[in-house]
């Protein structure tokens, strides 16, 4: 499943807190036109490079990138030092 929401929380030692909820589904909607525009160019480059063997690699990049993005669902990162605590959650 594609991640749809990212929560970011930063707590400073002084007590200041920052909480952000970033709707990732809006980011995907904004990226969709770029993907649609660049897809024909990627296919042409893959077709040109197919005899050398790199065309197959170029066509495999898209599905691999999609798998990596889908794997981000459920990611939780928490970092802490003497001054700050940072918490990132992707759902």
C-alpha cells in the first residue's frame, strides 16, 4: 500500500514542540503529471538502449522504485540526542 500520511514531531530541550501532519497522498497527486509526461521518454530511451542490455534495467527501475515507496508504510524513526527528540512515522 502506498503511504498516505507522514507524522513529524520534534521536541526541543527548551520545551518547544513542533508537530506536523503531512498528507503524502497530495504529493502523489502532484507527482502524477510528471510521471505521465516522462513515461514516453523513458520508453524511447529503453528502446534505444535495449540492444546493449541497459533497456531492461531502465524498465526495471520504475517497479523497483514503486516497491521501495510501498515498503515505507509502517516506518517509524525516532532519534534522540542531548537537545532534541525527532519522531517520524509514515502510514
